[in-house]
C-alpha cells in the first residue's frame, strides 16, 4: 500500500507516493484544520472591536495628525486586502482628517514593486493611499534613537519616529530564529537601518539554542526586537493568524506586547508537533509567496532539520523563481569550495559589530547542511545556482525521492512536513 503526499509549491502542489511501511509520520499544524468562527472580514472586525490591553484604535487616534501603519512586504502572505481597509475605517471613524501613511517593512529585503503592492493591498488602496517603501540602506531616511540591549545602535525610519501614532499590521507564525513573527518584528528588522539589522542578527545570537521557532523566552533576538519597538513607541498592532490556504482564522489587536503574546500562545498551541526522526524528511516553504527564493526557503529547511536524523536527507519543494534571493547569501557558499564547515567556521569568528549582510541565513543553512544533505525540488530556478550553494537538485518530487534513497542506501524512513514554515517541531 502507498500514501500520496501533497506538498505546497508556488501557487499549486507537488505530489508523490510513499510506501506505507516507509512513511513514519505527516506533521501538520492544527491551523490547517481549524474551523474559524466567522468569515475573514468579521474576524478582523471583531478583533478591532475588542483590543487586548489597549483602548479601541478609533479612540486612540483622536487628536493624532500623522499616523503611520507599518505593513509587511511582498515576502509575507499577510492578507492586507482585508486588513488594511478595516484599519483605515477604524482610524477614520475616530479621526476623519488623519494624515495616514503605510510604511512597507522591507527589513533587509529588496524593494517591493508596484505590482506586488497591488497584489497585496488591491488597486484602490495603492491608488488612493500614501505608501512609502522602507529602504534600510538609505541613511538619509533614518534617525538615531538609542542603543539595543545587545549594544548595537538603533537607527529608525524617520517616518516611524516622527509619527504621532505608530501602528503595525502583520501576521503571526513560527519564525525560525525570532520565535514568532508579528508584533515587535514589524519594527526590527522591519523599519530600521542596515546597521541595526546586522547587529541584531549576529552569529552569537543566531547560534543561541534559545533562538528557535516557537521560543521567545530568553531569545536574544526577540529581546532586542521588543526593545526597539518600545523605543519606536509602537502603540497598536493588528496581527492575524492564517491557515494553509492563507485564510484568516484568528486576529488579535491592541497592545504590542499583550496582543502579540495572546496570538503567539494560540499559534504555539496549533503549530507544535512532536519530532519523528527519519532518514529522509520532505517539506516545503508553504508555497507562494515564501518559496520565491532560496533565502526564504531556509525557513522550511529548519523545520525538517529538527526531525531529520544526523547524516540524513532533507527534500524541500520550493519554486525559487526569484533565484537565490541575496547575492551575499549566495556568495557565502558559491565562493567557498570547503562547504558548510568552512562557512560556519568563518561566520562564528565574526563579531556582532562586523556582521555581514545575510550571514545569518548562511549560518543557518550551513548548520542544516552539517546535519543533512539538502535536495531542492524546483523547475523554476536554474539548478546551477542551488548546486553552487552545495545542495542537490531535482525537477520533480519523485525524482528527489529516488535521489534521496540512493544517498541513504539502506532501507529509508520518511517524515513529511507539508508546510515547514507553519510548524514548531519539538523534541
């Protein structure tokens, strides 16, 4: 007997069959089967009507002229088409004349295109509202506002600091080193300078055992992020939780600490799965938009890392139609013939103040490669790019399974994590 597995890929799925005596487990977030209590719009509306640890936003905006809403960028599947209109309605209910700007939190990513903005917000908001795209490399748009607990300088986007009221929309999911996305993460790395991002993403912090999916307690990156958000005076958040179809199943609004904590508790309960160690682990980056490049794909790999046996194989289905996603990230591996061990040794010698662009992603990928062989399944990306980074490639999932079995040689066991970014794999 065999089981057909279905793995998210781009805006579709890839399928393959595994013999029942090979398949140990399929690990999925309970969010994928969670029955929402209302439709998406109503869920968000109710959250805005019942903020946590905060007055209603319509009351908070009274007397505030410049209002800035930090919004996620093109790499995040935040359903802003639903969220943004409701946020705007709530603000204008309390202050019809408010000067509102959406500040796109690109963090260390490339700039968001107009087409991506329309895909995110819809044509009406892009046409009628003020939208500014943050550029962490534009020093002229930054202002120095303090020092992180870790010692790094905080350079913040001037628009955020000059606002009379700073808000953020976003979503909460497990994050492979920040614990969870959402909340304070809109500020750091969202709208701070390159220098501030680099210091926070230091080799020492990334190497911390507390910098893992699902953990905020003692997480050094989270501590810095929360401090920066407080310095920015992030006054109110609206964060949603989504399922495998990118549909809103829950929403939280209010105080950036209390509302975020409530959301993280909900996600943590739904997303936690027990590790089932296997020779071969098959996963994905959840499909579009997170599987557009190799850089983001490391997130899905890290879920597989938590349950693959030492010396095993990770198969990750990821379109990577945008290539490697970062030239510096690519060069760490492409220019190091010595492989993951050499990459890791070099990175661990770098002090926080000398952190290099994208070294954190390279550090985690090197850590994963030191544990397992990685096979990337894609027919949308030049395979040489992936192979230059010391990973193997396949055009189809069955091809990847065949390759993985040839690497393991002995009888192989499989654990499948259909959506790697949606789970917290716990031992």
